[in-house]
C-alpha cells in the first residue's frame, strides 16, 4: 500500500465499479461503452445526412456493426491475453465477462467494419461513405469508453509524483468495489500516470480536428476513415509505451505497440492515397465522379467535354 502526503494533489479513482439492481450488477464500464456507442450513432447520423443519406440508416447499420464490434473486440483481447483465462488456476468462462474490462479496439474495428459492410449492403448504400461518416464518432466513442477503465482502476502508466498522478485501488471486480483493509479503508496500490485520461483526451481532440478538417476541405472518399485510424494509432503508440499494466511482449514491446505502429503506417499511406479523391456520398456516386477544381471568381469557367456533352 502506497501513501502520499495529505497536501499532495492527485486524481482520485472510484472505489466502486458498479451498482446492484436486484440480482443484477450494473457495471460502469458497460455504461461507458454504451454511452460511447450512443454518441457515435448520433454524430454519424448527422454526418450521414450531409452525405445525402436517409434518416435512421445509421441505426439500422449499427444493429449489425455494434454486436460484431463487441464480439471482435473481446475475441482480440482473449487471443492476445490467453493467460488471463486459460492458464492453470484461471476460469475460462471469465472470457465472456466483458463487464470486467477487456475489449481490443483492433478486433472491434475489424469485425465492426464487417458488420457495417453487411448492413450497408443490405440497405444498398455506400460502405465507404458510411465508414467516412462514422469514423469521427468511433473516435469519440473510444474517448468516452476509456472512462470505463477509470471506474475499473485499470489502464495506467508508471508510478509518478506528478500533480495529476492517478490513485489506483485494488479492485474486486466481482463485487464491483475496492478491496478494503482491516480498518475498512480501500486498499491503494499506488499513484500512476493516468494513461486512460491521456488517451481519452487525445481521442476527443482528434475527433474535433477530423471534423474541422473534413468540413473545411471535404476530404476524399475513404480518407476520413484513414485519418481516424492514423490519428488514433499515433496516440495509442505513445500511450502503450507509457503503460505499466500487464501485457504480452514481442521483442520487448507490448503487442499493441507493434500493432499501433504498423497500422499507423498503413492508414497514413491510405490517407495520402485517398485524400484527393472525390468526396464519398451515400449513393456512392461521389466515389467515382470527379470533383471540379475550385476556380477564382474572375476566371471564366471552361466546360469540360463531359459538361459539354
């Protein structure tokens, strides 16, 4: 147990991670995930209408994308951390307890995209336009969802004495509360870098930047989603280097550090390739029809062959 002088500032962490409603335990981690999903659907709905889409379509596609995404996120987490569930002394059924924490964003995006593709195909709309519409919302959802880690007292960095150090308790996730000592006080494990907070703030800032950039420059089809991936992985790469909680390593680096770095390179290249393409539209026409360059007010417009025809 680590203590700090009473005069030292720190960021507190909750001593409860949920509440009981009859026989059910409602976990704040799950509520944060749901709040993020709701925010993503709301923002995507507004952006989808800007691309000529119909009201309600985002929710229809989300019916496919959200379950696929949650399943994919959990599968990725379990595959990359199998010792938490399948090693001696562990309970394999815990792999299904999503409310205890553990959703891998890469698996969530991969299977969530598959679900979205199915939903778009059934609705007869452009998947690329949908991906561009929802990308900032996904980033917003990730920023909101990170606060579930705060309730669970997880996802923190190295010990620190910075003024914004995060107090971490020893949690009993089954009881949804902190473990207490003989005097009934919550057991404090120490004070650490609040990497969950860094990542959350990064997601919010990146969301605002992407919305501004897309509104100002009308980014090409597919480039908005690529920019989302590049922005998120750039931040995630840095935050993974700061984290001190348990993770599997490859050549001394966390698995997610490698994944973040590789995906950043791929998504950055994809953004450069797609940014000057025509803007995506719900019907998909904007992905194939060229955009005419903006001309100065005093320059007479010369019709193209296509316009003359």
